[in-house]
C-alpha cells in the first residue's frame, strides 16, 4: 500500500505502462488529466516520462520491459513482484479507476483483479488481437469497461463483442516536432551533409538491443565497404544505457555517433534507417524516411509466433499501409550481410527510395487526427463521473 498523504484523496487512478512507448503515451494522458483536474492522484507502473508528468512510480517500467514469449522468463521475478504489489493495492485500497496501456499479458491479469473488486478499467492501445489470438477479444470484453484504440481497423473487433470502443488516433501524432533546419541539424549532430547518413534504431529494451545492435553494427561495417563515405548515427532510446551502447560501438571499426534525446533531429537528417520492429517504425514512417525493418527473437519465440500470428507483416508501417512498403528482414535474414545488401540496394536506387517515401506519406493519413491523449483523458474523466466519484 502507498504510504503518502495523497492516499486521502478519493480521486486515485492506477495507471500501468510497462514499456518505453507506453511510458511516453501515458505521460501525455496524465498531463491531459491534470489539466482537467489537478487534484487527481495518479500512481502505478511507468518510467521517467510518467514521473516527469507527475505520476507516482511504484515500479519502474525498465524492470519489466521485454520482447518475446520465451524472453519474458528472464524478467519473471520482477514481473511477479510488480503484479503482487498492484494486486495488493487494489485489494486494500481500491483506486477509482484503472488505466492500462498496452502490455497485455500483465495488464489483462490485472484487469481481472480490478473487475473482481469492481474497479472500472479503461484500456488504451489495444492488445494486437488483429495479429494473433483474435478470440481474446471475448475475454477482453469481459474484463474491460472501455477500450481506446489507435488503429481504425480495431474498432469492429471490439464492437462485435459489445465492448464500448473509441478510435482516438495514434498518440505519435500528438508529439510536437519543431521545424528542423537540415544543415543546422547535420552540423549539431556532428555529421556532414554531403555524405549519406544511415540511422540505427535497435529498440529501447535491453533484449532488443542485445539481439539487434550487433547485426546493425555489423551491417554498418559491410555498408561502409560499398559506401566508404557513409555516416552512421544511433539516437539512443529513452531508458537505454548509452554507456553500454557506446562500449559496443567502440568495438567496431566503423565510427558510429550516439546521441540522446535527439530522435527527430537524427531521423530528419537520415537517408536510410535500420529500425527494430515496433513503434519506432511508425515514428520513422511519419517522417517519411526510407527504412529496413529488422526483427529477431529467440528461435522458440519465433516458431511459436509463426504458428499464431495471422498477419502477413511484422512492421507496423507495413501493417497500417496494408501492403509491404518497406522491406522486412526476420530472424536469419537479419544478418549483417543481408541487412547491408538490402541497404546498399536501396542507396543505389533513388527511384525506389522516392516511391517508398510517397507510400509512407499515405501511412500518416491512416493514423487519424491529433488529440489521442486528450480523448483518452476525457474518456477516463467521464468514467470517474459515471461512477459517481466526481459528483
């Protein structure tokens, strides 16, 4: 149980954001909620962004974030400890509302606890039931009171089960990106504007970085053979260990620049991006940057996933587009040699790069309008009013 005087506030909201992207999106929701009602006390699982937004962090998201079915066992003790902490909190001092963001295997179990104790649940960023385990929509409808989805094709999946659902648009559209001067950005990031620039985005989770960064750095070495003037940059993801990444980079023969908190500037100056499958593919798509999506997990996770996944693509940019706009290199294909081969092929084909940019521009139009965070905050506040908390 939380030992704080804020416990006396009747308007307590438990929020769970178990990964870096959810931490960012959750922070925008918290800020929007605080604008509606500064007296709200919001606590739970999150990261540095949610802490900065004013949420009390009981358990840091970096302790829980992992990719893959098998890989989750490496974090199982922390996950179990965090779950027990929140379960005890709901049992002993039930919040007025639970907001769950993505992170489905953990959050759906917590939703069951909330349901048992009659605490309303708002789920933001739906589990990817459209990709696998579609029957899970029935279970979700039993446990969740309202669903806020970020892709329009998710709406009918929940309407079919009678769950109140609202398409709010993608939260990435809410991020204010200032006008970027290309020459200034190139100079400030230590690059040269007369040479190709290739971005390396290995993800934010340690497990992703461990699996993907060596392949990306190896690919950089191979690319440099075909393009000796090529420059490489890693915009280190929030929550990642920059020192560890730089140590890995230092062991390579190809110079790679690492920068923090400069993602949009880094993407802006890139000619091509090598990117881990996930939300980063959408961020790259929104900036219409040609990319190669890379996906690599343990063999067992991949084999299990292959049997269960029901969509033809791995990358969200391709899934939203409804076709393969950008190449995907999966498992054995994601070798340094194969990545470099694809990258060199793209760099040598400006017409293909231009076509890719045009198609990525269409992806933006399928993600809705700005204002997702505000809509979710209003949904949450309506649920507090409906339950009589705010009367």
